[in-house]
């Protein structure tokens, strides 16, 4: 079967991108053929048609407009597709078949277009190199130039993937079949080989070895990093000069917060996203994020998920936050200035990868013009970080002036249609523009000049699409025609001529528009290339802005919410005076009741917390963990005073969570989480346990809860600080035997209207659970509540009650058993009561009846 030249070209290109959707530009559309057309039409709901290519050859076809590319790309990537963009490389008509090339391959982890990226979140590509006990990982965000490498224990891989949250994972082909819960791409094992990866990294960074990056000894990590670099270059069809370093990522330098803890504490996402249209509202991030720039927002998210362990670094952040918060003028001026800065980091990366347009450069110019103002605001700073920022901010005046002198202030989005370059920048461009804009004037002047020189009063200079420009002379004046006129055409009443000067001008005019476009494009590329040379300095400034924005955000929150600066040390105590939940206090309409926290390893290692449901136990547990996280990320905390010894890991076991997809019941999931905590905690860890053993029989659950407390207390290898909320009142007796276990409870009191939650933590155990009172608040039917009140004392006395006897009891209870009021009436001798006593007694009985109701 013979193919048309277009389809032959398509097949040659498609052979190189078999596992990729090929968007093949044909004029104003990107077209897809064969299976690509069927797949995309089905996925995006496009119309599937067919086009004849040769005799009896109908080819399936689907298309999208070139101008709508970004919209469709977003949907394709969301479906997990790889997309190759094949564009026309020349204007139509210059050859039989237009030259086309793939200029970019876009995958979920390699997108650079702004419409495909989240402003406040990194867009990582992650490579995994399996080993025996350890795995090598490397991850990069091509949109920002960040590149990291690590080697982690096999058991921690899933946690690190969850924290990094990559958009795409690449693994060796030989490791296929492993489900990492993300879009996963198989890559030939060769690109993960050590020799290839080592040379790839050396060549890219232009170094003799990798010792300068501190990664020389991380073989598995190097293998993963080489694969990342190859994949990025292959998809971008370009070198990556903005990726100028690779950093060793050490998880042990940060507070360990596992996946369940991130989820339970609602650090960045709600436990129940349906609770609010904005799934981030109600998270700790939503409270802390008052950043003014996208780069600051992305960094703040990293700070939140990876709090520090080094006291010196924590204190450096605290000092900077304190200095900004105390200086209202600095806080306001920084806020106003940073608001004028956008995503400088991603624009600089697009410049380096030759993806930036003229509007990007204008935006970059405006951002960089804020550098002097920011530096001026930091003059005389006292804190270490702010002083360091002041000295590191460079002078970008040459760049901003170069852009300002070259580009118009509001350039078009397209780069090849002209309208980019200012008048006065290029003499050649100005002449070409003048030639194009002044064509009518030139023709009129030429016509007048030729009339004067020839003496022909009605000589005309005209234009048509066949002959171009020509001079027309009527037959009555032919004798005056100069010899250098070349006759071109004879018409009924005149002769038409051309001259060398006229044809030269014609060529200039006809080519002027195209020349203007090409010349402007050349000048733009030259400017972009020059800016590309200083991308490292721009990214350095961007990093300063991101840190400054985070510190400003924390200062704004501290000032607005009356936070205190916590004292951080290497000790083992957590002492917090009047602690508050940072999120709940902002969302509640009632005054938040603050509570103290005291944990250590000498006499308050484990706090057993009892009290009714809804009394505040879960809020208290979470707020302690959140305050520790805030403190170690350098933030002030919601409390009157706080002293926190650095915590290395935070674990939480909160609520019930079935994992039905893996056949894991609520109780098994609970035990899995508890086992993870007991096997990985250290003496510097903070453990939050909100119920253990509730998913099984009462005595089984109590036995497990008791033994967990014993293990945490008696284990000679670690004594982690623990908050344990429980409804097992029997468990509180363990404090008599274990000296570092202390009982606390959230008190409540019953009134005529029901239960009142005081939300206050006090020493000692709770006297009762108030479960029935809480059930009444929840709106259970009155009959259920009354029946529960009757049954409760029987269960508490340990009486054996079967379903049958309960049913019988209900019958006898309602028919034969006297109520307390009836029993009291039987004891009264009415003959001995005075009228006043009778009235008082009647009033008391009425009140008791109302209370029972």
C-alpha cells in the first residue's frame, strides 16, 4: 500500500516515539493518526474521523487546534500519557513536504509549561535504583532546576516517595511490575548503569569527579541520578544548563514525619477533602502560608514537611522571624515588595532551556528590578540569615536595562509574528520597518520624481499582483520614455515599464514584513541567550527571595495570632504553657481553651489522657505534635511560653482506617500502625496514640493497650515521650506500677441540660465516660438513650445479659419496675406533711421528672 509523502514522514517520526502520543502539526492543527487518534479521541472525547491518504487508504484521524495545545496537554498528562510535540520547521510552499521535527516530549514528570504546573508545589521526576538493603533515589524539578540524590533503607522507600510526591517515577526495565502508586515509566537498564550515570553527571556538570558534590560514595544514588539526567535531556531535546548542581538529600537531617502522621495531622491536606471545597483550608499549611510569591510558597511547604533537627539552624530562622515580626515597617515594606515578584525561578529555568517567551523576559525584568529595594530593606539587619541575604543579593541593573532597551513593554505571546523589539534598538530593523510603513509615501515621491525627470505629466507608478510595481506611460508620451526604462507590458492605451531601482525597492517592500519578523526573532533569541548566561545568579537571588518570603510569612502569622518564640534545645523536655491548636483556634467561633503540656523522660514520659468524647482529647494530642513541628521548622508557636527539646520522629496512631483494597481490616490497620511505631521510635521521638485496641474485643484491646504502655515505659533501649488517649478506664491503674506514667483527664460536668465540656486538662483520671450523654447530643432516639441508661449499671456490675434476657428485661422493666420517682412517692406519708412541705416536695419531684425527660 502506497503512502502519501505526509504519512511517510509521519511514520518515520513515529517509529522513534512508539510509546508516545505524537502530536503532528499540519497547519493550524496538531493531528493524530491511527491508534493515537483512537486513544486520544476516546480519552478526551474528541471526534474521530478518517482522511484519505492515497487510493483506498482511509486513516483514522483526530486533531486539536495549535492555539489550544496547553488545554489538551493538561488533560493528556492527567491521563498519564507521554506526548511528543512535532512542529513544522519551515513555511509552507518552500518544499514539496514541509520539514518537521519533535521539539519536546512532555511527560507527567517533565512539564515546564506554566499551565501544566502548580504554583505552590514542586513538580518532581523521581528515579529509583533498587539495591539489596538500600535503594538509590534521585529527584529533580526541571521547572526550578532542583536536583537531589539519596540512598535510603529499603523499608523507608514508600515514606520518602510519599514526602517527595513525584509526578512520575522512572525505574529500570528489569524492575518492571512494581507498583509505586504513581505514573511509572520503564527505562532501559543501561541508563541506570553506574559507568553511564557517573560519566553523564561528570559531563553535565563539567567536573573531573563527583567528590565536590559530596556524593562520590553513593553508588546507587548516582545510578538513579544519571537516569534522571538522561530522561530530562531526552524529553527536552536540549541541554539543561539551569541544573547546575546536585545536592545530597539526607532524610536523617530532618524531623521524620511518616505518611500516616502527615495525614492524621492534616499538614497539607484535609483528612476529609469533601469537608471543604478548598481541600487545603483547615490544614496547618493554610494557617502558616502567607507567602507573597510562588517560590516562597513551594519552599514553605518543604519546611513544613521537613522540619529541622539542628538547633543552630532552627534558631537562625527564629531570629530572622523575630526581627521581621518586631519591626512593623520592615514587615509591611517586605510584604509590599515581595508581592511584586512572581515565579522568577521557573521563568529563569525556561530561559535556560530556551522555552521563555518575550512576556517571560518582561516579567523577569520587573522581578529583578525589586532587588535594590529588597537589599535596601535589609541594611543593618541583626539576624544571621537577613545579614547573609543582604550580602548575597547581586546587581541586576545591566540585565534589566538590556531587557528594557530591547523589548516593548507589552509584547505579544508569539515570537515569530513581530511586535517584540523597541524602535531605536536596531538600525536595520528600523530601516526595514520604515520601508514597510512608508511604501505609499515612497511611491508617491518616486512618481513625482520620474514625472519631473522625464517631462511626462501623467506618468503613474502602480502595483498589481502579477507584475508587482511598474511605471505606466500613455501612448501620447511614448517619445519621452528614457532608454533605461524596460518595457514589461502593452495595454490598450499605454505601455508599462520597470526600472532597476523600482524592482530593487519592490523586493525590499515585498520581503520587508517577513524580514521584520525574522529579524525580531533573531534579536529576541540573542537577548534570551545573553540572559541565559546569568541564570545561575538569577536562581541564587530566587532562592534568597524564597527564604525571605517564608520567614516573612511566619512573622506575619506570629504577629497576627499572638504566637510565642519557643526555646529550642538538645534536652528531652517538652514544656508548653497555654498551648493552643493553630488550626482549630482560627476556625472555631468559640474562645479556644488553652492547656499546658509537660513531657520528659524522668517522671512524665507517658501521659494517659481520659475523658468523654468531644471533650478535647484528640485536639490536644494533635496540637502538641503540631507545635513541635512548627517549632522545629523555625516558626513561633500558639502558646504563652514553650520549651522544646528537639524531637527526631513524630508518630501518630489516630482513628480507624480500613484498607479494603488490600484486605486490611480496621483492627489490622491499627496494629500495623502500632507495630511501625514501636519498631521505629527512639528516645527522642514523640508518639501520639489516640485509642489502641478498640477494633477488637474489650479485654483483648485492654490487654494490648496495657502491654503497649508497658513496652514504651520498660524498654531499656528507648523512652519516647508519649501522649495516650484512652477510654479504657482500667488502663489508668497502670500509673500505680509505672512511675513515669501519669494520668490526666479532660473534665466535664453534667447539668440539667446535659453535659458541659470544660475543655480543660487536669491531673488525675476521669471518673466516668459520659458516653450516653454524648450519644444524646448526637441525636439518638430517646428510647435508645433510656434503654442504655437501664442497661449501663448491669454491664458495670458484670451481670451476664444475653439478647434474650435484654428483650425480656425491657418488657419487665417497662411494665413492673418502678421508677425512682414512684419509689420516692411510696415512702411519703402525706398525713405528716404541712402544706408548705407538700408544695416543696411536689416542686422537687417535678424537677426530677424534667431532668429524666
